[in-house]
C-alpha cells in the first residue's frame, strides 16, 4: 500500500515538473509578430513614429507589413536614406508583395520607408531599436501593461492562485486516496 502511495506521489510531482518545463520552454522560444501600423496597417495617414514607440522589439521578433500591392512597398534602409527619403542609395532590402514579413535577426537599429513617391516624406517611415531578448523583456517588465500576446506578459495573481489551489487539491487527493 505504501509503495502505491509513493508511486502516485512521484507521478504527481513528475506531472507538475513537466507542465512547468513545457510552459517555460514555450515562453523562451516565443517571438512576437508586430503588424506595422496595427489595424491601420502600412498605409498613408498613420503616425508610424508613435506606432514604433509603443513596442519593445526583441531579436527574433517579426515585422509584418500589410498593404495593397502596387500602392505601397517597404524598404529597409540605412539611417541616412531614412532621413533623406532618397532611396537612390542605402537600400538594404526591398519588400513589395503586399504582405511582407521581416525577421529582426540582430540587436541593432532598423530603418524602414515606403519608396512610393511622396510617401516617405508624407510620414510612411519609422526606425526601431531591436534589443537582445533578455534586455527587451527586462524593460517590458517595467511597463504598466505588457503585450498580451507574448510570454513577456504577466499571469494575473488570481490565475496563479487558482492553479496552485487545484494542484494542491490534486496532491491531497492522490496522497490520501479519496
């Protein structure tokens, strides 16, 4: 009888350990996909500087440029090209499909413009500072409301307590074999 109880208890502990490991593994491997301009997407009339300031960008995150193909494009450029809006030089990459995804692979400053005449000077440009994942998550912990679609977001205390109570109750049931 004692061996059966010990076996149940060990099984319970292993189950809890595995659940925690799966949760932590999922969080460390997660990156965020940021749709440039949010619901308004990559279009005229959006304040992309303000948009870019709302987020903390980490290595591994993805920028998604959504727009009508042929009406806009997205160019990754050097800072001087960004400031002048002259794409005759300093273009690092061109995205023109209408639904482009740019993976942020390095901790550095990235600069983007729309190269359709008049669009860059009209405000379709922004720069972002991409940090290493640990640095960006540290700064996002200081914010009042972290993004909800990532593991950088917090788990409310009442959820943690509810999970703890359920696990504790399950442990008691296994221990005393009700």
